[in-house]
C-alpha cells in the first residue's frame, strides 16, 4: 500500500479504530473467520480459541471497553476541545470500518484523524489497520474521507504513567514487593513478522521504562496468545512456560503485567486471569495481575494530546525512554505484510 501523504492542518473528525469482538455466541465463529482470513491457522486452533469466547458466554468485553473509552474521550473533548465528532469502526466485527467510513462520508467528513487501539508497531498492530482503512475507503468510493493515523504511543507518559501505577498496585498486594518477579506480557507474533518491525524493541523499551520507575530488579518480557501452527516460530517465552520456570527456580510470588494491551479484553481475561492464574494456583504460587490502562483519565488525556500534536504547531511531542516520539507518517515499506516476505 502507498505511504501516508503529508496531512492537512484542519480535521473534521476523529476515528477510533478497534480490533472488534463478538457480542454473543452466534457471532464467535464468523468473527474468528474475519480475524483469521488469509492466515494459515488450523481449524482445530480456531475452534480452541472459540471455546475461550464461549467460556465468557460468547461475548468479548472489548466492544464495551471501547464504548467506555470513547464516552470518556467525548466528554473530555466536549469540555476542553478540540471539538471533533468521534466515530468508531472495527477491523473484524461490528461496527465495521466500511460502514463507519460510509457514515463519515455521508456526514460530510473530509479529513479525519485516526486513533488505533494498539500501542506498538508491527504488521498486525499498525500496518494492517491502515490497510483495512484503505480497503474501507475503496469500498465507500468517491467522497470517502481522507484518514490520517495518530502516532504510536507505547512510550507516551499518558500510557506509561497509568500502567506503572497499575503494576505498583499489584505489587502492593505482597508483603515484600521488592522481591516479587514481574512478567510483562504482550501478544506473541511470528518471528518473521517481528523481524520486520520495531515491535520487540518498543516492548523492551516500555518494560524498561516501567521497571526503572518502580525499581524492579527481577522482570522479564514474555508472550501470550500465540495462534499459528506449531511449525511456525513465534516470539517466546510463553507466559505459562515462564511461570513453570519461575516455580522451578523457587519463586512463590508473581505479578503479571500485560503491557502489550490497553484494555482487559478476552485474551487478557482468558490467557492470564484463567489459564495463567490456574497454573499458578496449581503450583502454589501467589499471582497478581496488573490492570491495563483502560479508561484511566491520564490515558484519555493522552489521546487528546496526540490530537493536539497534529493540529497545533509546536505542541509538545512527549515520549519516555530511548527511542523518542514515533513518526506521524509511515513509510511505504513500514512493517510489511507477511506475504511480501515470502519467496
């Protein structure tokens, strides 16, 4: 796909772009069909993941969490500006992006900013969002609004600050917090995909920032929620393997900190609060899971700050850690699709 062009100075709206999730049991298989379209994921694995959703009645919490985030953001923008209407479109379930982009066109929106509910750079975490927007614009056709994404925010103080507070709160559940190992978790992706983006470097940077702020001595970045075939190398170690290793080394306490996610959606609730918690309990370990940033006021204020960066020349571009604020405009070859790397 082409790279983003230089953005305009005036915007008519904000588009919040989410992953999407089923609202009831009948939605689960069609939803997973959308998620896995074009990917080499065995049907048995898809049905296994479907059971995770059925475990919670077939309803993912992610849509309600996005509704709450948008409500908080709308209240903030109405109160303090900029006064932009907010639209919401998902990649994989209703409200679907083409329907939302069509509504934006019908409402007269010409130039919109887009906030992706994904903090890190990778094909699935950024470029695929952009591709889905481009497809939606193509489906809508003439008059579809131009849409410009806000920069990735993994190292913004408005994300790191509240997440650090959540980890601190989890550590305070132990009598000796300084001795508790912390496992930072993020969604695993194929190693071949990770090698063409800064996903791992950004995660390591974010973990280091939080660890330094809390004075952590024993922490590690681990992964969860892999979905590919066993023959395909994915990022490791897996959180369950890490828990077993901690147990073998004599650890009895653990904080799991899902730094790769912005809300307590199903993969957090099942992979961590269910599977990881059950394993820790079986091993006699005391495990606490840090909350995600969710609708923390500082996080919502961060979204407003990202908007102001784009509409107010000279507005501060805040970032912590060693990598600095990320770019606004993605290069043509940024985070290439898996198919482009074959052969």
